[in-house]
């Protein structure tokens, strides 16, 4: 019987879950220790197909800093994180970049994009131009 102890991270309670493989259950698992229904879903998903939000940085040129923070627009399968990082580490972008801008579309055919977590500009003139664009566009 497969058993895994974990801490639920869905809400601030941080319940200590015990997830047990149970072939007689409709979901295939039994979850104990949860104080809310979300713990059951989290425990089962973590055992059957774990996913993560990936946060990292890419190289940016023509900006006041050398790295641009980026993240996935949703979750990706945990087993693809290493491959995703290999692709992301090859990317270099050029300022200006607007927060939310897609840096890599549909990474590894997951349906999830890599997006900028902040805006970075070449200089204050570009910042004013982009602010005007965001208001109008």
C-alpha cells in the first residue's frame, strides 16, 4: 500500500495530510487529516499528477538590470520543470518589456506561457511611452 505524508499548501491552515493509495475508492486514494474539502483534491492531485508554477529569470539587455523575472501563466507538470528551465535559460529579451508580456508561448506544449513578472524599460522616456500605451491600448 502506497502512503505519503504531506502538508497541504492550498490554504493557510497547512493541514498534515496522509494520502493512501486505495483501489476500492472512486478516486483511487483516501486522504486523511484535511480540515477542508480542498485538501482532498490537493492530496490526490499531488499523488497522481503533481504540477507547479515555475518562477525564474531570463537575461534582459538594454535595461538597468541584467535579469527579468518571469513565471508560468499557470501550472505545468512537475516532471517537465527541468526541460522548461533548459528552454528558459536559452532566452534573452530586449527592453522594454511590459508586465504580463508573453516571453515563451505554450512552453513544451503545455498550453501555459512564460510571462514577464514585471516591466523593465530602457530609460525614463520609454517608461512614459509605455505608460501612455497601457492607458490607451
